[in-house]
């Protein structure tokens, strides 16, 4: 049971928009701590995708965007492409547990 | 190029010990905290341990406290994870990562994102 809750899977057709949610609590996201997102293509290491809720590292396409509100955060991917098929993880700081991750969401491009 | 390369993974018997290492290059190692994150087979990511720049402060997830020790060699640009009394739950891929960390005036350490990751080293605990 992860501290941050994500849907196990989402899917979408090429070109569509998908949203991945990440729900925490007053011990982490709800206190105002930032949310970060990672993309992990199966068999490879995680890659930072979004930091501090809505910022993209250099090289990450603007098709990826993030937001945060209350005790939740969201990752939105627009113009879905086959190469976006991967696992996505949210992460935040927790008052008691320090670093916490969501359980991960598998994105399938139909 | 900023790079982290893990090594030392392998097969270890339940109750045994193993030391994994991570070599850093392409950035000023002594300016950064370092972190280990693991991923059990088919599971999600779990933060394991972190160490500050001079090795004077360490943090651990509860499940490894007293069994694992994180350390670093700044002269060699390396960080290590000594794993003792391992169990099946310790099996997985161990990633070395570079975290962004803020330290408040109170001394409280806030972890932010991890912007650099190694490719990981696999630890398998056998019974």
C-alpha cells in the first residue's frame, strides 16, 4: 500500500489526452509539499519528467504537464504517442516518511 | 555528461550481506546529497536511504534501519550501500540517484526531486 495513490493503469489512443492522478494526505501533498513525476520505460531506470508540480526538465516535451491542488496532483499527457507507453510515478515529501512514491500507473497506448 | 553507475549487485543468501556501489561523474559530487532507491520485481519505487555531502547525516526507510548503512567516499566520487541480514523483501533493482535537498535553518531536511538516476544493479536474495 503506497502512501500516494495512483490508478494502476490508464490507456488512450494516439493523439488523445490522458490524465494520471496522485492522491496524498495532509502528511505530504496537502501540507504544501511539491509533487514530482517520473517516467519509467520497462527495463530502464526512472527519468525525471516533472519537478515541483509543473516544471519540465530540459528535453521533456511540452505534451507533458503537471498540476497540484489540495491533497492531489495530476500529470496530463496530450497528443499521446506510442513512445509514451511506460510506467509513471509521482513522488513527494512526507512529514513522517521523508520520501514517498505513488504505486505507479501503467500507461498503455492503444 | 552527468552519470551514475551502480555495481556490486548479485545473488546473496537470506541473512547474508552485500555491498553495492555507485560511481558518480560529470558533476561536483561533494555538493550533493546522494540517495538509494529500490524496486522489487514487478513493484513500484521505494526510497531506501540518503546521505549528506560530508557523510555526517544519514536517513533510512524504517524497514532497513539497523540493517543497511549508506556511506560515501568523496575522494573517489562514490556512494555505497552496505546491506546486512538481508531478507527476500530486499530483492530488487537498486538505483543510485541524486536528490535535490533543502535544509531548513532548524536542520530539518526536505527532500525534493531526484534528477539524475543510474541504471541500477540487481540484488537477488535466495533462500
